[in-house]
């Protein structure tokens, strides 16, 4: 019984819950995540088209993930879906907004260091006002949906299942490794990017632990990616539609996710 049932919770052990949850998701998502399919016949030279494709993909997979999470929390944990950290509690919008702002400020500080040390140069004069506003709005929408998706997947049911059976530090380390590993299909992924993503996973896990809600972590995740991909033109998980254009005489993409 000890192999499958936790003596602490008298439920299926956390590692089996996580394995089952992620296996189902990988089976659903693997064809578009880990495979290298033939190029989709769309005008990929048009950044706006790429962004809309990414948004549509997220709008398809987020409801599927919500359904799997709701099913898993009810069947395996005997608790309601909202307890996973998605309830619109008092202050959820504040957590989301402050997280978004903090993420942007952190990338802004790093970027200032790059500029001061002459590792990067940025230009925002290649877009007109309409193009810049469109990029900002589409980027905000895309990165918000994508961040919610990844937080629900990583800091939702699997992370919380581990917390119920294992020490907090162990749960944080394990899920941060999984979080970094799940990004290995991103273009130009490197060991430096793996370490960066692992540390981001620790950071986002702490945000959940401080609030017991996914909204602060979602805001931090959104702001970080929004500033990287839209404001300063760093590559983020293979998407690239910046309002700012950068040139880098040195540096190897430590910020890449």
C-alpha cells in the first residue's frame, strides 16, 4: 500500500498524481509541443499572423487544461477546482497587476544594465503609433493567456499535490526542474536558459506559496515575458513581435525562455 497510497493523506501518493496528470497532458499536447512538424502554410513572415496563431492555440488548450485540472482536483484530491488557486478572491486583480508591474520592472533593470555595459542597444523608431499599440495589446493578451496556462499547469494541481506529501523545498525544486525541462523544445534552448528557467520556476513557486493563489505568479510571469518579448525584443518561447528592436554586440541570450 505504501508504494501507491500516502500514509500522510491516505490518498494516491503525490508522485503518481503528478505522473498521471502530466502524462495525460503530454499525450494531448505533445504533437504540437515536442514534435518538429512540417511548416504550417501561413505567411510566417508576418508577425501579426504568428501572434494570432499563438493566441488561437492558447485559447484551445487552456480550456482543456482547466477541464483536466478540475477533474483531477475533484477525483484525486476530493477538493473543488477553485481551491487550486484560481478563485477570484478579494485582491486577486491587485496581485495580478502588481505581479505584472514587478515583472516588467525586473526586466527593465536587467536591460538597463545591458545598455550601460554596452551589451545591448535598443530602438523603437521602426513602428508607427498604430503598429506599436497593436503589438502591445496583442502581446499583453497572448502573454497573459500563456502565463495563466503555464501557472495552472506547473503551480496548479501537480505542485500542490507534491506539497501535500513532501517538504516545501523538495516540491519547489522538483516542479522547477519540470518547468525548465518543459521549455527544452523552445528554439535555441541552452543550459544557461535551463538554469534561468529553473530559477524562474523557484521564483514563481514562492509567489504561489506567499499567496496560496496563482494570480500573483501569473502576473509576474506575464510581466516578465511581456517586457522581454514585446517591449525589449528578447526571444520568448519562440515568439517575437517586439515594439523595441535590439542589437547585441555581446551576450548569449541568458534571458531567453
